[in-house]
């Protein structure tokens, strides 16, 4: 027989061990679940055997994990698409036609608004335009920036003067052309003149590996020191050369025969690209330029010019027998449609043309064009309604303005200002002889070493 004290002692030890196991096992299996001990087949079997009847302290979140994985996959795909898009541009497709991405909905919307005719077509995913006889190539970006058929005489004069095809001009230059027409017809009461255009704007070539690109071969840039309505930054027109379509060419009887036949080639540089006309030889154009200078001083901007034609549904590069200053109202034939855009649509579309800084609103139209033939003739205005022109060339020689391209490129890069000895104060502390004889440091590291 076992003595009483010994029996009690062994019982107590047994109870202590049993209590310890009872308290330890749940903690052990909780830790096994938390630290993924269940990867071992033996532990997994033991876990299932011990916890078959009790609820899982960590219930699986299969649905949430699946949604998280889906969102992550979408973000990864979006990043890949952006990377592929940037790589596509870097690989050299800039300046070439892209496969046609035009949709039937987009063209029907332009047709319903009167911007294009009913005679249009497109070939989805076609590599490059191949119009048939009697057709010309158009893009949605050109139409949105003021070009409709039949085109205006001024637009044809631009193509003929510079030897261009419509696709050789960058899309934002179409906006400059439309605003120039609005300035001449709406604020000056005259037809736009190609020499006046050349006085204000120069040609900037778009090249790749020193060769002229095909699509967007050149951009019109405002010449330095010209008093002209300032243009805000234009919104970037990405993939504009993928939104092309065909439209039946339109002529104007006894005026012109329409746009030139499509030639899918880059232009050749002509002498007109660097020509600067002399306004001194044409007094009327000099007076027009002085009037423009006064309008700029009065607050006229490029955004105001855009709002003037865009809000009235006028296409400035479309042929019109009357000037914009003769506009009478909603039923005027200058308009492509009688229906005005709602205020929210007008602001949304305007933001696709002109870049609006974050936090700012679309400007209101406060410098509008003249209407109802109320534009005063220039020869009736007093001298106080004109201002001087900055940097008017005396002759037609372009020698003085030839370095403009190089000057603009140099201005974009930081330049070290040359030391003007005359501007240095006379009373400066004299340098020590050993420092004066020492050559100047070549870089910042060398300069710190000398110190």
C-alpha cells in the first residue's frame, strides 16, 4: 500500500501536470495558427484532430483576400500600361501616324454639332491614312480647335506659304491660327493676312535624329518681344495622330477647290520658314500691329479670343463670307449649329484646349469681339487707340532675328551670369597676395578643399 502523504503528493503532482497541460495546449495551438506551424503535415493533422469540435480562432478571410488581390492586380496592370505607353513614345513613334482609334460615337457627335459633314468614314485599327479620290484626312483634334470644311482662304494661304500638309502642323498651332483669325475679324474688322501672321509667329521644327518628323512637323511660336495677346499654356494633345478619319473634300465655287491632295510625307523647309516681313513697307499692317499692341495693353488675352469663338460655336478656320464682327446671334450663318453648349460642357471642353491651373476656374469672357458690324475702322480711330510696337524690323532682312531659335534653347538651360566689372563696388577688401595669385577653383569640391 501507498502511504497517505506519498499518495497525496503524487496526486498533487499529477493534478499540477494536468492543469499545466490544459492551460498550455490552447496557447500552443493558437501560436501554431499564428506563426503558420500548420505547414508541417504532422502538425496539421494534430491541429485538425484537437480542434475539430471548437471554432477556429482565426477565421479565413477568403473574400477580402480575393478582393485585395484583384485590386493589386488592377494597379499592377495600370502601371504596366503607363510604362508601355511611355516606352512607346520613347521608342520613336512620335511624329508618325498611329493605328486609327476613332469611334463611330465620336464622329456622330461632331456631325450632330455641325463641325463635320455627313460624308465621313474611317477604318478602325488601320496603320496609316489612305484616302480615296475626293477624300481628305481629318483628325478630331483639328476640328475641336477650329477647322471645318470647307476651309478658309487664310488656312489655305498658310499651307501654301509654308508648303505644308494639314498633318504637318501640330494640333495646338491650330488653336493659335483660330485665335489669330478671331483677333483680325472680331477685334480689328479685317481679313487675316499671312504677312501679319509671319510678323508675329515663327516656325519651330520638330525633328527626330535631325530628320523632320511627318505628323506634327512644325509648331508656330510667338516671336520674342512682340506685343500680342498672351497665350496661356495649351493642354497637351496626346495621341492626336490616332484620331484620324476621312471626310469628303469641300470646295468653294470661284474661291478655292478645297484642301490639297493628301501626301503622307514630311515637308521640305522653305525660305518662308525664316522670313520676317517688314511692316515699314506696308503701313496698313504696321497700323494693325500698333492697334494689336493697344488691345494687349487693354487686357486682351489668348483665352479671351478662344472663348469668343468657342462659346458662339464658330469655326474660325472654316470658310465664311462674312467677318466675325458681323455676327448677329444664334441664327447667324457663321455658326455651325444653333444650339449653345451648356455651361458645364463649355467649361469642360475649354479645359481640353487651354490648361487651367489647379484651383482656378475657367475665366469669364470680358474682352469680347465686336458684333453687328460695330467694329470701328482703323482709319477712324484716334492716335490714343494705338501703341508702339516693340522691335519692329526696319527691312525685310532676317539677319537680326535668325538666332532666335538658338536664343530660346539657351534660355531654357541655366547660364552663369558674366561678371560685370563696372557694377562691382569700388570699396572691396583687398585679397591676400597668395590668394590673388592662386587660380580659381575648378569645381565646388576643389573650392571646399581650399577652404
